[in-house]
């Protein structure tokens, strides 16, 4: 039976892509694959893929909408947190 993961492209190490594998929203493993194995549209940091492993074969499908949604959620969290920071410029109380 194939195993299915959400895989997030963490980084490149020369010609290798390092993927962080998630199940149920938790990182469970790290996996390295050849950069050329990634779909061309997903060859960027934080790209999200559906990864399926079965009988020693690995398939990756780029999830463009999930990637865009995760990026938007992260930006929203950043904006919200940065607006909560106190203004520490000189002369501000």
C-alpha cells in the first residue's frame, strides 16, 4: 500500500532537493531527492507537493494552490505579529 505525505521543499544542496515530509500537519521525516525529479513549477523553496512512495518508487505532484495558500497564511501571521510589536523608535512612548 502506498504511503502518501505532504512534502515541503526546504532547501537545495547542490543537485539535491531536501523535502520535509508531513502527516496530519506534523513533520515526520526528511527526504532528499534529485532536483530534476521535482516538477519544474515547484522548484522553489516552500513549494508543496503530494509525495507518494510505493514499491521503491516515488512520485511528486506540485500543489500550486496549497503553496500559495500556505504563503498567504504565513504572510498574514507575520503582518499580524509585526503590527503587535511596540514602536521602539526614539521619541516614541
